[in-house]
């Protein structure tokens, strides 16, 4: 369990540093990447997937430590995880793997993007929150909350870049669609 906790902790720390760096030093941003390369895929996706995997593993290994009722865990937590996955995959399908990976592509403002500028982040946050409830795990809790924190910060690094790439259409889009919900 320690290995998952420390590996997940290092992953979320890495992601937080990359996002905060990109917010504070936008001319040398690392997120969004602009152009996809094998190196930036490794720097972004490997830690992100490791974080999710470690939170999942810790939740399983420390299953229902809080002794919450199954009806709440499965009814609320399971529903959030399921809906989160549906939204993530629908959003990725809508904008494509290239844009999901932070590369320049076409501005998408319809579908789920007509309701949220960041439906994938909202969905990932729902997955983390749902897993906290479903697994009722003390060990998964801090990493999942840290993951949610990084997802809350990520748009602050993306939005200046998106304004620079898409200009007026993106500014108009921001005026009519909320950042999250």
C-alpha cells in the first residue's frame, strides 16, 4: 500500500508543479503542450494515469475503511464514477485525442462543451469524488482530493493559451459558458 500511496503522491505533485508552473510562467508552459510529442505525452499522461491507478488500488486495498452503508457507496459513489466515465469518453470522442492531450486543434463549443468549458475535468473530478465515496478508503482520500485540486487549477493554465490560440471566438465562448458547471 505504501508504494501506491507514494507513487500516487509523486504523480499528483508532478502534475501540480506542471500546472502551477504553466500558470506562473505562461511563456514556458508545459500544459497545455501545444504540439504533441512522445516526451510530453510521457510527462503528462503517465503521471495522470498513475495517479488514477494508485487511487484505484488504494481504494481497493483499503475498501470501506469508513464502514459506510453499501446503498450510499454504490448509489452515490458508483453513480458518480459511472457518469464521470461516460462524460469523459463522450468528451474525448467529441474533441479528439489530440485536443484532449493539450494540442492545438479546432475550438469545440457544442455538445457537452455547450454546458461546460471543461467537461472532462468535471467528469474526472466526479470520478475521484465517486471513488472516495464508493471505496470509503482513508488511504485513497488524500490522493483523490489532491487530484481534484489539480483538476480545479488546470483551466487556469489552459485558458490564457486558448485565448491566444482561438482569440475572439474563445472569448465569446467564455462569456456564455461556465468554466465548470
